[in-house]
C-alpha cells in the first residue's frame, strides 16, 4: 500500500496557514513557547551558516578546479555570467515595479516585537567565525585543494560536506516548517500578517513571469550562437522543465536535461560535460528569486539600499550559489550568510526569505535546468566540432 507523503512545500504552506489561524486565538503562554523555539533555532542557524559555507563551497570549488581545460573555464564563465544577468534583471525589475505594490514601513523588527511577549529563556550559540571569513576561507581552501596532487585533504572536506548535508537534511529542513509556523504565529499575534501575505502573493506572481522571460532571453542569446529557432529549442526542453518541477532537484533531472539537449543538436560529449557541470554552477532561477525576495523585504521595512549594495550582493551570491544544488533547500541556506553580512538581514527577514523561496522552489529549479540547455548550445557552437 502506497503511503502518502507531504513534500517540503506542502509542509511550509500548512505551517503558514496554521500560524495565521492559531495566531488569532492561542494564549500568550503557547505563543511564548514557539517564540522560545524560534530564538534557539535562529541561534543554531547563525552558528551553522559559516559551517555550511565551508562544508559546501570548499569541495564544490575543489571539484570544479580539478577538471582541466579551456572548455571548463568558458563554461564556468558563461554560467556565472548567466547567473549575474538573472540577478541584475531581477533587481532592475524589482526597483521598477515593487515600489508600486509594496508599502514601506512593514518592518520585520516591528512585527517581531509588536507584542511584549518574550521567550521563556534564551540560548546563545556564537558562530566559530563570521560569514565573510568563511567565504574567503572556502575560496582559498577550494582553490588550493584543486591544485594538490594528494587526496587526503580533499577527501576530508568531502566527508565534511556529507556531515553538513546530513545536518541540513536531517535537522534544519525537518524543523523549518515549525520555525515558519512560529514566525507566522508571531506575526498574526502582532496583527501584521495579512499585509505580509498580500505582498507574498504579488511577489510570487512577478517572479514567475520573470522566470519565463529569463528563459526566453537565454534561448534567444543561445540562438545567436547556434543559429537555430530559440522557441523550438525552448519547447524541446519542456520535458526537463516539468521533470524539475516534480523532483525539485537539478541533479535528479540531469538524464532528462541531457536527452533533450542532445535533441536540440548538441554533441553528446558536450552535453555530457556541460549539463552535469551546470547542474552545479548555474542557478539563474534561484538567484533571480533570492534577489527579488530580498529587495521586496527591504522595501517592506523601508531599509536603505542602492545599486552598489545590490551589485556586490549579486556578485557574491553568484559565487555562493555554486554550493547550492544537490541539497534540498540548499540555495537559500547557502545564501543566508550573504544576506546577513551584506544586506543586514536578521532572524525574521531570513525566515521570510526561506518561506518565499520554498514557495517557488520548483519553478526556480525548473528555470535552472532549462537554462542549462541554452548554455550547452553556446558551448556546442564553440567546441562541438572538436568533440566529433
């Protein structure tokens, strides 16, 4: 007999709904229990974020750097450029349209402290290092390991990656719905939740339209290299798109993505190299979502920002995203450190970012893997004849 299982998105939706419902009538004591849990969980997130960066980014850079060849460099630069483009597209679209649909002043700090409730107790868990230190250490170690002939240090970091991955899958992801429930319970209790949910719906709609526009632009650019019909090429990639919608995993979709990419005329050897690599380093859809959500939350709070701040954030986010695939919720977890260090996001903002991101997780993954096919078309034009 087949058992029915609720996915992470379903659990997050249920958590939000229950938080909104129970926040209207639960007594102060019960609400304080969840405030206490959220405080402890938030401290744990602050502690684990630098370790996530080191555990995921270091071996990812080491693995990429260990593959020699000009094609690796070109593919990486094209993928990174596509990721940066999506981030800036999201930013400029956001600053153009978001101010008309978002009312500044819905501060997350006010939401979190609107009532006089306090946790029953607090637990302080200082991180071993700050986020920027973790990022620089990851880049240094990753590049160094890539050029070592020995495997001892590389194997050690691969094992550390398994520990971090297991922590995310077994501790953080299962507790996220309870954390989100506590956040929305608190927001409902403070009377601010309905304005936030209204903004959620509008943002999700705009980001979905941006995903479609981004894919069209990627295939139009690819067609300039491949001299094919961009819309026919994009339509051939739809099986990969819908497979990613169901699996929510770039890695699990690789076989379908490769098959459809080959049908688009890409050499089999090129497809076999580019698609698995881009499943690791190309996250246009995820970057688009994170930038849009971050900008929306900053507008809601009336936080000051400018192009320079977001430009630096997008460049750093594109590098950090290398570590994201293969781990459920990995993109948003890997980005929390950059959101914290560069945009000043605290506990409430990070919780809302997680909720927004997971609400669109399937569409972001689908955008990522479908865009991999466009990158393969470009690389095939540049190096395909050499592989025949």
